[in-house]
C-alpha cells in the first residue's frame, strides 16, 4: 500500500471538480460524495490506478467495482441494456440503483475492475458533485465505498478522512450524503434479480417492472465463497462492538441504536443512545445508519443493541446491513 501520501481535502465546487478530474486522469485516487455514500474513485480504464484502489481499501481483488457514468449514453458504451434494463435505467437514473449488464464489445472498463467477469455493474449517481466530476473527467469512474474494507461505509467526508487519509490523493467534501445506504443492485442478465437491497426500495423497482424481482438462490446468500454480488460477504459492515439485533432491552455495558418512540427497559443506564428515527421514518433511518453506528462504536461499548426495524421500503437494506454488522468475527 502507498501510505504517507499527502491527502488533499477540497470543498465541492468548480475547482474541486477540476482537481478531481485531473487527479483521476493522472491515475490518482479521489474520494467524492454520491447520494448513497462517499465513493473512492479511480479511472475505470486504468488498471494500475485500480490496483492502487484495491490496496488503499485493503479490498480482496476478486470483488468487482461499480462503474459510475454521467448519463445513459455513456452507460451504453460500456454495457448492453436489454428492454427491461433500459426501462429501469430510464425510470431511476440518476439515482441509487446499480444495474449489472453484459459488457459491450470493446468495453473500456479494465478487467481488474470487473474481476474478470463478462458483466459490468453501472450506475449514474444523483449528486451534483459526482456529476460535475464525471463530466469534467469524461470517462467512467469505478468507485467502491470510500472506507477501509470491512468498515462501515462513509456518509461524511470526515469518515473518509479517518479511514483513508495518507492512502489516497484527494477528498472532495460535499457535506453529508442524503440516502445513507449503498445503491440497490439489480442483475439484468435474465429476469431482473435483486442482488443487493439498497437505497432504492424493492417496491419501487417492482412497480416499474410490473413483476416481482427474481430472488437470488438462497445458498448464494450464505456462502461466502460464492457470493452473487461478490462483495456481499456476510461480515461486511463491522463495528468493533458486538451487534445484537431486535433488542427488547438494553444491558448495562451496551449502547442502544433505537428506532421509533418505544422506550426499552435499561435505556437510562445505556452507555449511549442514538435514535435512527424517533418518528419511525425509514428513509431518515437509512440516512443516519452508518454515521450512528460509527459514533456508537467510538464510545467503545461491549455491545450495540439495535431495536427491530420494519422490513418494508428502505428497511430491507437497513436490516441487510445490520445483519452483516451482527455476524460475529
Ligand atoms: O452506492 C453505491 O453503490 C456505492 C457508491 C460509491 O456508488 N458504491 C458501492 O460500491 O457500494 P461497493 O464496491 O462497496 O459495492 C459494489 C458491489 C459489490 O457487492 C460487488 O460485488 C458488486 O457491486 N458488483 C460489482 N460488479 C458486479 C458484477 N459484474 N456482478 C455482480 N455484482 C457486482
Ligand atoms: Mg463497500
């Protein structure tokens, strides 16, 4: 890993976008905001830059990346869209949806970024700073979440700085993200399949398709050696504290991640309490999830008790990330 790099931090704006584009073109690594989480970008066509990206994150190299582009024309230069894929792209892009499609002939995305697959994951982020950078750069940018592999994804520039300062060239600070969980990933190779729940709810996708999303085979979800969206390892989102789900009470040495207005027994003696959404709003809860997990973990509790979260809307993505955080390591 290249450490000891001088990591420059710029605020978003024309100068920030120009500096980001120049750094990407020179093979550098740039963290930037999207509506879901902060991404760590590299030139999708530059294998050496992508190798540095994997090293900076400490990420297993078999785990492929999402190519970010500014518009559908750019997306169609790297991936082949059938009628259903195009329908989803037109309905939800720019937005928190990633589509996995077959690569085009002559797809410029480096094999290292797609882990040698003949498919490519693509998305158009709905964030003015991301869009400005993509347009200024002019090519596809691969970007995983801008955190050390296995840490909680960053929703603030400060999270990126605490994980990656000294390992990357530039952080463009665009303030807090709005969605707070990663994009929903839909495979469009055959019948559209939900590969990762995320910032766009299943219900909204199914409404546009007029049919339920196909479900991945169950064994792919539990088998770390054969994940479907290969980055979905069981223990992906891991605070240091032990995470206990569906808590009905709080122990003395625990912090509480609350949801809704119910008061659990033991709450007054908790190490710390943060409420994802006192009114029970799942969009608000998603936006707060990763930042609150980081804050509670920083208090070094023995464990983090998490209240039950409903499974509808963005609840599916929230519960997915919480289950991964709860896998014992
Ligand atoms: O919201 C997001 O998607 C953020 C922002 C930065 O755009 N990015 C993000 O990237 O979450 P990352 O690298 O943390 O997750 C990418 C996921 C992984 O689970 C990876 O395995 C999957 O996409 N993926 C990439 N290419 C794939 C492919 N060809 N087939 C199946 N899954 C793929
Ligand atoms: Mg990630």
